[in-house]
C-alpha cells in the first residue's frame, strides 16, 4: 500500500468510531465500561490521574512473531517495502488509532518510527522525515508525546551493550542516537526521556570489568543530562529497572539497584524511575513493591503497564486486566501523589493469536478500563480509611515512648539496653491481620 499524502480520518479503521464511555452495564466491546475521562476522583479527573500512553513499538511494530515462527499480525496499511514513505503512513495510522481510542499520550523508540539507514546520518534523516508527520498530527489532534527513547539493543553492534559495551565506538554510536532522540523529544514536546537499558549488563563475569562498565553508564547518563541542559530540554529523565532481559546480569535489575546507581553517581537531581509490572515480577517483586519503594524515596516517575504469565518465565508483555493488580498499583500511586509528568504507558502487545487490527482496540480498551476500575476502587478504599488505620495501628509503638525516641534520634544503644533491662520483655506484638486486610480489599473487588 502506498503512502497517501491526503489522509482521511476513517481510512484505516473505517468500522471503528471514537470509543465512548457507556458504563458498566454496556455490552458494547468497543466502549469503555469504567474509564470516564472527565470523572473526578480525589479532586482530579481520571484522564489526569492515569495519563494513558500507547507504546508505538508493540502497537505498530508488533508482528506476533515468537521463537517458533514468524509474525501472524494482519496489518493492511503495511507495504512490502518498509521505507520512509511506509513509515510515514504508519505514523498516521497510529495517530488515527489513538484519536479513536481517546488516549492522550504515546511513547516510542527512534527505530520504532523510522527505518535505520545505511549510515548514521541516513538514520537521522529518516527519523526527521517521520517526526515531521508526527508533529503535524500532534498539532492537528492535541495528542502529546509522553516520552521518547533510543533503541540501543536491536542492532548487532549492541551485542555487548551500548553505554556499557567493551567497545568505545559503540558507546559513541549510542551517544549519537541519544543526542538525536533528545532533540526529537524536545521538538515533539515530550515530557520525559527514558534510559531503557536493553543490553546494559553482562553474560560472563570472566570477561567483564564490571566497575568500568558501571562507570561508563554513569558517564553516559551525565552526558545526556548535560546535553539536555544545552538544548533546553526540561523534561524528566527516567531510568527503567529490568532484570534478566536479555542479559543474565542486568545492571538495572530492580528499583533498589537503580536508585543505588543513581545516588552513587550523583544523578539524583535528574533521574526518576519508570516502573514496569513484568520487570517487577521477573525481579522477584510485585508491582506495588517497586512502586512503593520508588515512591517512598521520591523517585516514582512513570509506569509501563502490562503483566506477565506466571506459567511462563519471560517478559510476555500482556495487557493488564487483573483488577487486584491495578487496584494495588493505584493505591501505591495515589499514596505517593501521582505520577505526572509521567503516565500509564501500555507497554503491552496483543497475543500472537489475536492478529486482526480490531484486537488492538479490544486490548487497549480492556487495559484502560482495568486501570480506571483500579483507580476507583483504590480511591474508595482510601476514603473508607480502614486499611490506613490498620497500618497506622500496627506501627503505633513508634508514635510514643521508646519508639518515638528512636525515630527522633534521642535514643542510643546504651539507653535502649537500659530500657529493656528495666522492662524485661517486649509487649503488644500486634497481629499482621493479613487475612483481614485481604478480605477488606475483596469487599471492593
């Protein structure tokens, strides 16, 4: 199919109208049951709480391929030759999809939207040609860029990593891509920029100078921060924890590892975290754990919304439909004051067997409804107050007496020993009430 310079709104999804909110009783598969963008929750609209983003890579570039076979996805807008003209058409298809879905933000890697050229300059030129289309479409629709990032993992040159590669030329090439993407993100009004370390780690300790690689990663991030200041990009930098994918030892394993790296290298004033559900579970955590860990220290920046399959051992990037997951996620996000200027980006793909274009709508509607429902439930639980009161009661011993002395810094080992010698034994070791609290959550789900 050739690129059509005269673009009409209904060209690629003629059978889909704008997705509307119809309420929980609706049986229309192309309607929202819970996501009502203008509904006010805790003083803010759903749209502003959730700030939904759509991932260009899965939505437009996902083919349904897996290790056992090629892609299955039917995408009528794709041409046989993936050239710049086809990439421009694809960008218009994407914005039409977003318009009809009613999603306010999107995210992309540089190589998602434009083909890589034979040279770095040709790649830059290809990117500029598609960015010009996205800029026009953003102006026409009001859709915004949540964040940009660079693909520093697909090309064979990145086999040893990018910023952590053993080859200095690879570091330089990666820096060139990030420089360009910072310029592009600024041009498109992006509110964030993500460091996504696809291969920033190692497979074999015997051939690795670990500290040197970590030092190089820190230098790389500082160079990015410096260049952002130079060009006037004021968006938030985000660092995404991601374990075991694809290297055995990822340097950005989880929120704790990323925060340790950020602080150890003087990046705490510039970089927050982009937390992904499937990455949390691969690290042996839950999403709410990672959100609370980052949020409690003031580093919660944005989230990638998806889920994995516990029967499979890899990052399956499925759409989130588990209401327990979205409720706990929103409890953590509300607890820490929200995620703006970040958002809820659907880093998720339809299943290999869901190969028709309409499945893209079903998937995103389901994910948006699941998070909207999670938001409403989380707000109701917070308003109820029993969960907060139970946690507060569990830690009551820290509000007075010796607990208060410890927290305000007036206690020491000698005073604590004297206290316990006098008292003799601990008192009032409260029940955790786990079952009660799980039942409380079930009252709302």
